């Protein structure tokens, strides 16, 4: 087997109201699994990478079902810690439509990963054959122990020579254990090579301000150039900063593109008008997976790297559930301009 592409974080039970219904409008919730780092591992596996997902889960039938769901897509689950402590976190999702936004309710306190210590994971052996480690800003927001585990994973990955990426992923509802996001996140970013974010993430996680009005529908690209330059100035260890540019026209209609401040310059991706969103949850994770894959395969062609990541994420918006079930061939076809949606016969 090749070198591993490792992700570390929480997977949750996802309970979604059917279609575009409000919560309990009908007495049903659709049960699947999802979570930032698991989503990235599944997408990387489908692109052909040797992906490994590391987490802690309760040693019961529900925890085992979560493991099976990830393994189904070819992800290595051998380093998942099954524990008697804690529970599987849950998030409830209500999908918006038109001017009504989607809504997420978290029920994840005291989850197995929130209660796990960094010493519960043998990060030295996990990272021994790692090519890449990906983490997000969601896990360090859950608890101090989870933040410590993230830091330990990143430090071991750097020691072993792996590339480290972090999706800042600011989640206001999660930062409740007494530390402000920048205090924790700035320490983590010191061990990253690649940073993925949107403009709010950079402001809320790193305390780096940008004059951006996300509600105007218009994007000033010069602002993003300055913003990514400032991230690199404050964190000289970071060589790539990718910023997703989502223009929310309504819950169903988004403009979608990204900018990349890379090793060779500043690049803007192709722009997609996504007019009939099926499910935007996991859109950022599909972007991260596309970016990781493209950096590892086409690293020198940074224009293609950012186009691949954005195309992968554009396709995710057409797929129900957290996971991006798109193949490399489908992403490449969209990169080449085949976005017609015509039946492939």
C-alpha cells in the first residue's frame, strides 16, 4: 500500500428532516453519518488515495455502524479507538430553501472524542507511514482534550515529514469550554503547511481582519490577496492558503469559486453558479479533499489545483449526505468544462 492520507476528528450521527421540511413537520428524520474529517477521508479514498480516518467512538452498535459506514468507501478504520467513555455526537439538519436558510442543531457534548486524551492515540505509529494529515478547526472547538489531541497529531505528522493541512472551519456554537478560538487555533496553525478557510474563518480563528462584505454578492479579489498574504506573513511555515468564495444568493442558489495563494503565485478558480443545491453540508470538506488530492498529484500547476478543488466541491452540492461521492473522472470532466448535466450513455 502507498503512504497514508490521515484525517483526525469527529464523526457524528446526522439526523435530517426529509426533503426541505421543518424539524418534525412529519414524524421522521433521515439517519446518516458525517463530520468534517470523515468527509475528507471518504472523498480522498474515492479519488484513489490510501485514506485513514482516526477518531474515538463508543463501543456499541451505533459506534460500530459509524465505523462500517466509513469503511464501506475504502477508508482504513484500523486506528479508530472504540471506548466505553462518551457517546456518538449527533447533529440535526433542516435544509433551507429560497430565503429560508438551512439550520443545524448540535447535540455532541460529552462525545467519545471530546472525552479522549491525546495519550489515547498512538500518533507516532499512526503518522509513521503518513504522507498527509488533515484536521479542522471543529475538533479543537469541542474540548481542551480534543484540542490537545489535534496538536499532538500535527506535531507527530511534522516529525514524520508529512504535509499538514488545516481547514479553519469556525463554529461559533462549539467554542464553549473557556478558550477563545484564536488562542487555540493560532497555536495549531504553526504546525500547518496548508490552510483552508473562508474570510470569516480567518477573522474568527486567527484574528486577522478583512474588509469583506459577504452579503453584498460581490467579491473584491484584492482583499483576498491581502488577507492570504497576511496569513503567510504571520505564519511563515504556511506555503498554501486556499480561500473558498461562496456568494449566497439564496439557500438554493450560490456562486462558488475559490482563490489560492500558493508557492508560485495567486490564482482564482473557475466560477460556478449553483442554482439548485441538493445539499451544501460537506461542501467545504469536499473542497479540502479536492485540494489535498490536487496538491499531491499536480502540485506545480496551482491553477489546475484550485480548479480541481472547486469542481469537486461544486459536484458535492448535487449529492445528498455529508460525503462527496464524486469520482476523480467526474471532477476532471467538470474541470474541462463538461457541466451540462447531460446523461452519460
